[in-house]
């Protein structure tokens, strides 16, 4: 997984009917855009350091989600 500032991190819920979460990536702290990522969550504005799991994806600027 690789990302850069300004892209979105989307974490899908593993529970049926439960909403996922998304965040703006503020900074990629790993080498060459690798995790961990400093993110700002869209639902509450909280900033946190995230090591994304297999239920997460980066939505790149040049490939909007769903296309």
C-alpha cells in the first residue's frame, strides 16, 4: 500500500450494515509512501497515526473510488 498527502484512506466495515470510515491522508511516514499514515478522520476530525489493515484501501487522486 502506498499513498501521499491529500489522498483518502477508506476502511471498510467487516460487520454487515455497519458504516466504514474514511480519512484524508495528511502524511505518509513510511518509506516511499508506505504506512504508517497520519490521517484526519472525516466523521469527527480526529487526527491519528494509522497502520491500515486488509480492510482498508487508498483512493488515489487519479483513480476516484468506484471507477
